[in-house]
């Protein structure tokens, strides 16, 4: 593996940790994310992974919120969002491309039920809107919604402040 | 450096034109198949269309094997699982599907079970669950619209959960698709119009949504031109076999286009509208298409403008200033819709359809946001955006 690839893998792995923990926290502090998650079955596991050897971020819907199960080299989940190459995950996590565009350009494949993926994508978009500055978030989602700066700031603070303390949990 | 990338895949062998059905025995022999099972529905059988297939086999000194003709319009997992059992009991080795979208989707789902194994379809719900090539499936479409004969998708109702499950895999594509003008000759004008508008919507969404690529664009453009030219001819003269063949070819081309570039918001809402109100899918497409194009307008203006020569002709396009071509394309689709209404009474609005209650619109919007097609729409749409589109589609402007 070239140095560039090693650096990209390290960056993607770090971003997966941030996104995984961020989603788990958002599922508890943001009512919009919690509302979306009602549409996923309890105990369902969700993975975002890079083909073939990871990294792979694993989450589980407990029935009320999301648990962060960690970032690994491999994983097996009920629904998997699979980047066909490390470079594609790099594009997404450096906000050069949003998730729908990555799907449209066949850089990501879905292994699982399509309507679950649409729900998860809305949670992911919501997280990007909350934790990223507006300019970056606009590149990560199809449409940046109207959101009061005070709401964004308080939710972003809640997510960032809890992030160092968000534990990796065991699967149910 | 460009970040552009696309994939295009269509391994289906297409037999199109005069006596296309008569080539079937040779196609099966080439695949070492001698015991096909025929799947169809009562309507197709009563219209005498299976007779064409039987004659094609008799002329080759063969018989067509068991015929299952009890597929309902809204096929279910129970139906699929019982056909799969019969397929195994009778030692069949291939499938011939003769019908519209429901029959073709049922055949694809049966093929999953008889090729992958297992008793229950539930295990294969979703995308990319199939791991190997399936048994040879021949698709003979009797409506010119769904494009199912060349797509990677099957949609089947889960009998127990009362919801529709989608199955998606490149292995679901039939081995052979037959486009024979005899098979669509008896379709009533209103169904001909609705299915043609379904095909038109496939092509327009393939051309305007975010997964478009140069190859899907080529198929979509050719399909649009054929539909706009052939549909009025078929409505004026239902026995016009050349125009019927053009429509069927256009539906297949639109199918190839959207199978490789996906569809968008028209389908996301249309799937939910069909599920809640049991409105014909083609009717849903026909009455929603102009409103969704208006909703997407800012993002698709250039692509929409490029469609004007195909929708209204070169002369009309040349006479329209470039900045007005996108609006003129929507107007041309509305004109076609009105022309179809005059000929067939195909509804132009939700209220005209007579099967939709205003109180159902919120539920339709709720379901639409979870539809996978929404991912590929160029403009984000949430529940209130979709509700707004449905309100606009409720009645025609005065």
C-alpha cells in the first residue's frame, strides 16, 4: 500500500469514528434523527465499509437509539453501505461528493433493504447539517435546510462535547 | 481530474420484430433447456396470446410444458413460493414469462427461489443478495411500458406484512426478451396510453436524474422520440403493427436506460400512490410527470431543453429560444397528456382518477420519502415538498 493510500485509510477510519459516534449521539440528542430512526427495525445492524478490507464502521439500532459498535477491519451487518474503493470513501469524507452522487456514480453499493438505506441516508445528512459548517455541509447534502443558528450551535455542541466520552458498545 | 464515472450493463438478448416468438425454441435449445415453465395471467390467456407461443413451439415439434396462468395483478410472496414448488415438482429447467409487469416480476422472483434454493422469498429481499447466475428466463412483454424485460428489479407484495418488497440484482435480468408486435395488438387504448406514458416517464427520468450517463441518455432519447411519434398513431389505429412495434421497442429502450441510470421523484411518489390508492402505475406516471419536472426545473433546465426536439420536433425546437426550451418541453408533455385524454380518457389529475381521496395524500407523502428512487432525484424532496406536488396534481388549473 502506498503512503498516500495509508494516509487516506487512516483519514477515512478517523472520519468513520467521528460519523459513527456522531450518529449515535445525534440519535439521542436530536429529535429529527430520533424520528427517522423509528422507521428502522430494532436490533438492526448497519455498516459503512470499504471493500475489500475495511475500514468498517458498525452501528446498531437498539429500538430507541443507535449504538456505536466501533470501527473494524471487517464486519457483517443487516445492511451494508459498501464503498467499492478506498478513494470513493475519501471523496465522500472529504466532502467532495455527497452520498446520493456516490450511489449514482456506482461508487457505493447497498447490501440490504433500499428503504432502510433511504432512512439511514437521511440520518447521515442530518448529522452533516448539524456538525459541519454551512459551507462544508452544503457540499455533503443535496439541500441545506433552513435551520436556526442557535439550534445548530446547541445540537452541534451537544454532539461534539459528548463525542470523546461515547463508548464503543457490544452488539445486542 | 474528472471524478466522472458510470457503469452500464445489459446482457439481455433481445429478439424484436416479425415472428420473433418463433425463434424461442432455438434460443432455449442454445441454453440447453428442454422443459420450460410458462407463467402468465388469466387476461393474457383469455386474449389468446399464449396460443402464439404454443404455435411457435409446435412448429418446432415441441410443446411448451406446464402453464401457470393464475398470477394476480398485484403478485405476492405466496404466489411466487407456490409456483416455485410446482416448478421443482415438475422438473422444469427454465421460465417463460408472458405478460405485463406483475407476471414478469413474478417470474424473476420465482427464478430466485428455483435457482438460489430455499422455500421463502423473504431471505432475498433487497439489493445485491443474489450470488450466482439464475436459470434462463425468457420475458415476453404483452404491454409496452414497464421495461421489466430488461431491468434488474422485481417488486413483490409480502403477503404477511402487506407491503411491497424490492429485489435488485443484475442476475435478475432475463436471458432473452421477446418483442413481438402480435403480443401487444389486443391491449385496449387506455392501457396502451398508460403504459406508454410509463415508458416515457422512465426515459425522461433516466435523462434528467443524477445517475444519467452517455449510454443511458442515448437509449432514453431514442425511446422518447419513438413514443411521441408512435403513440398517437396507435391510438388512432390500434391495429398499426409497425407503430405497436415502435412502442414496444421504445419501452424496452427506456427500460435499458432507467435500469442503468435509475428513476427519480415521479416514481418515488408513483409507487406510493399506486400502493395506497391502487391506481394503475402508468396513470400515476402520466399525471405526476409534468408536476415533478416543474419541481426539479432549476436543476434539470438544460437537460429538459435538450429534449424539446424529441418531444415537439426539430422545427418547433428551432423556433423556440434556448432559454424557453425547458418550459416548452414540459408544455409538449402536457399537450401529449391532453391528446391522450381526448382519445382514451386517461386521467390528467388525481381528482379525475376517481380513486384518490384528499385525506390519503399525507400517507402517500410519508411513504414516498422512503422510496429508493428519491435518492436519484436531482432535487431533495421532503414530506411537505411531496405533499405540495400532490396538491398541485390534485386538479387541473382553471
